[in-house]
């Protein structure tokens, strides 16, 4: 048994916004002779556990990368499976989100997404919008460059010729989210992969070789403890 490290967490120094790149579902499945889709299914269950744990720890924002604008390049069968996962996730865990005071939010492009999927996400987001605990954001059909270009095009459509740094955020899909404090990526991949580019500017990065289906609340806490050891300077000096 690995000892829980909760006692070392400083509840007064929690990262406000944690983002996760949930990598390694395919590797996890392959090592067991299972299909990649089985790995994604297991990944969704792990995601539910981490979402509930983040809410319990009183983290304010958790954002997860569930489908990138580049994931359309995967085999059709896998894309179909991934497209269906948010529906299953919400069917299975909607009531828990309501009872645990979790607000559902989505960031990404509507381009190519099925109407019924968008409707379901919007319905649960509406139902949970007054919840005051964790804001749980699913980045689905999301790409960081796509988000920035979409913002720029909307600015141009308004006929503006210039934009102030502090005004740019309001054009982003992720306009409601604060800057990311801690980015976690699993499966020994050391990349940003076009995730939340604007909001990651000063994030602390945490990489682990644990595969996403093996990621547990204790691994999540370990990442937070590591974050709490870091000294954040935002370009200044101590
Ligand atoms: C990357 O692993 C993972 C994904 C592209 C999908 C992540 C999705 C989930 C964990 C579940 C999503 C849940 C909801 C609510 C939509 P990979 O398949 O690239 O792994 P590999 O690098 O080992 O092949």
C-alpha cells in the first residue's frame, strides 16, 4: 500500500486552476492486450475519480484535454468512440456532479461536433451553472492555436485594428477560466501539445510516467505537493 500524502498538502496554497493532459490510454491497453478504446473507457472512469477528488480538495478549476483538434486524424473507429465518451460520462456522472456542487464547463470548437453532443453538454452546463465548488472543464475538439486564431478573427470581424493584452482574453473559448497554475501530463510525454496556449504562459509543469488509467488521487496529490514546493516568480525576482 502506498501511503496517502494528504497530510503534506498545504490547503492554504492550493493551485487555483489545474489542467491535465490525460495521456497513455492506448499504451495501457496495449500492454494488457486490450483495445485502445478499452483504455479510453478506463481513462474516463479515472477521470471521474480525479474530478471528485479535486472537488473534495476544494480545487476551484480543473480542465482536462479529452479531444484535440488534431485527434480527428485517428482511425474512424477510435474517433467515433471518443466522440461518444462525453455523453456516456455525463449520463453516468451527471447526478454526482450536481450533488458534489461541481459546475460543468466546455471549451473548444463546435466545428464537426454532433448537435446532440453539444446540446447535452450545454444542458448539463446550464443545470450546474450555479454550483459553487469545482468548475470542471472538458476541452473537447479543442486546440490552442485554433482558439487564438478564432479569437483574432472575431476581433477583426468587429472592425478593431488593435487589441490590448488585457482585453484579448474575452475572445477566447476559455475566457471564463483563470490562468493555469499547474499543468499535469501523464505517460512520460514532455510536451504541451497545443493545449491552453494562452493560459499556460506561467504555469508550473509536472510530468509523470504514470499512465492515465493508472493515475490515482494519490498521484494527483503528489503533483500538487510538488507544485507547492516550487517558487513562482512570474518574471520578477524574489
Ligand atoms: C490520449 O491517450 C488520450 C486521449 C486522446 C483521450 C483522453 C480521454 C479520456 C481519458 C476520457 C475522456 C473522458 C471524457 C469525459 C470525454 P492516447 O490514446 O494518445 O495514449 P497513447 O499515447 O498511449 O496511445
